[in-house]
C-alpha cells in the first residue's frame, strides 16, 4: 500500500489534507460570548460552531480526514458522529500544545502528511472556499490565512512533513509571518476567515449563512 493510499488521497491521487481542530472543554470555551449569549447558551454555541466546522471540513474534496483534539466527552462523541477522529488533549497545556499533539498523532502514521490547523469556531465555513485556501497553501511549506479582523489566524498549513509550528492566540498573524509562514491572500473566502468570539462576530457569521447546528442553537433565547 502506498502512502497516498494509506493516508488518504485527494483529487488526482494527491495526498489529501488532514485537518487538526482543537477544542477546549465546553465549560470553558467561547468565554467572550457569555456577555451576549449567557453562560448556558455559550457552551451550546461552542459545540454547535465545532459541529458545523467539522461537517463542512469533512465535506471539502481535498480533505482526507479531520482530527479533533479535545478532552470534552460530549463534544468528542458528537464530533465523532460527523466522522472526526478524536484525539485526547493529553498535554492539557493550551491551543498550540494541543495542535502539536494532534500533529504528532497524525504523522506517527503518515510522516509526510499535509496537515492544517483549523479553528473550531467557523460556523459559516463553506467546503469550496476551504478547498481554495488549501489549494493555495499547497504551494508553500507553511502557509496561513488571517482571520476577518486581520489580527489572528484561522488556518495554518504545513506540507511534506514540515513542522506546523503553531503560534495561535491573540495577534497570531504577526507571529506566523515572523515564523516564515506565507500569508494566503484570496478574495471570496470570507467563510474561512469568519471565526466567532463575540456577539458581533456571531451576527456577522449569521449574515454569511451558518450551518444547521449553529442556526438552531442561535435561535434559542439566552437563559
């Protein structure tokens, strides 16, 4: 069996991307949404965002697999139903450590795998737009897409066994640029850039058009 066959082939028998989606325990996720949604609804929205993100990512034609790194049992069970492989967050040391742990788990099986870190809070994500971003990223050892605010990062990629070297959190766009990753600049990929941290972010995502889990959950009045 070839590595392409073992690790999942995309169009033209090119090895597909494995996406790494880190997710905090729901009790602590999306804390900045509490002011707009209330604490109870906040945790439900965090799960709904992740469900819509994973479903859209799994439907992307250039993605061979989605790995969710989380210690939350409910989220793990729900996302596994969508086809994600669940990897426990053994380090328990934050977002970047979780991504490095997920990357190690993938590359233990497929050393040359093309991997991409993807935020778990992209409820408006479109598979075709994600495919365009990943297609552009294929040209570089490491690349990234900035968030809608132009400050953070929603996607970070690494091909051919290149270390992912994630530096997420806060002004991560500047850190990823300094680390040598190439910034992807594409029109028409707003759904891949629209992460949700605040009530205003959620309103903007709803205008773009969110997935069914977020649509149902956001229709619930805060408790």
